[in-house]
């Protein structure tokens, strides 16, 4: 569970309403992805590339537990999302849809927009390849990694029905 890509840096206390604005919630996904995080960085929905990594501060994904926020973020093609802390519902939604997420005590100066970064969910390691800085947080729970490997909760339930009996 290693990911490497360009960093997109966001700050603290980003609510799901900033990931996906209310007026787009019922739009088709191809419309939604054109507006993900646009209030915070208008270039993000235009220039995000598959494998890029969202890097945020405290309480990422707070407020409503709308799963559409994680789905829209995943639909941009990002490889994973890293934050100092996540809202609990947002964090679980990430794994349930198959979007890798790593919670790690971060120094806000650890990465900037455009830095090349690497994330290892199984060890909890975050490396800024541009600066050479490396930190280690808590590794993702093996159960959640298994869910990611399966492709999310629904795929995991089909693969391991005994877990849900």
C-alpha cells in the first residue's frame, strides 16, 4: 500500500461542504469532479492528476458525513489523502469506498503544493521526496488495509462474507 505523487496542500478544518459544494451534490460524478475543492484551490479540479496526493491539516472532512465527498475526491483520481487528523466518519468513508487515507501527526511545513511525496499505509511513513523529509505516524489498521485491497467495503463483503455474519 504505497503511493507516490504530486502533493496538493490544504489547511485545517476542511468540511465536506468545501470538498463538494451543496449545489453540486446531486449532479453526475463527471460534473462533481469539476468542482472538488475549487473554493480552496481553483486549480485543483483542473490540474489534479491520477496518483496525486491530497495533504491536509487537522479535522479534514469535518461536518456532514456525506459519502459523496469521499467519492468525489476519489473520482479525481488521487492516490490517497493524508491529514494530521480526519473527521471519524470521513476517515471510515474513505476506506469503505476504497480511497486510501493516512492520519499522521504532521508538521504543516512538511510538504507544499507540487512537492513529490510518498505514502506507505502499512508502515505509516510519509516521505517528501522533494525535500528528503520523512516522518512516521501510525500505520493503517490491517483490517482497513484488507478492505482497501478488496476495493472497498462492498467488494470486501463479497470476498469475505464470513466477516459480516
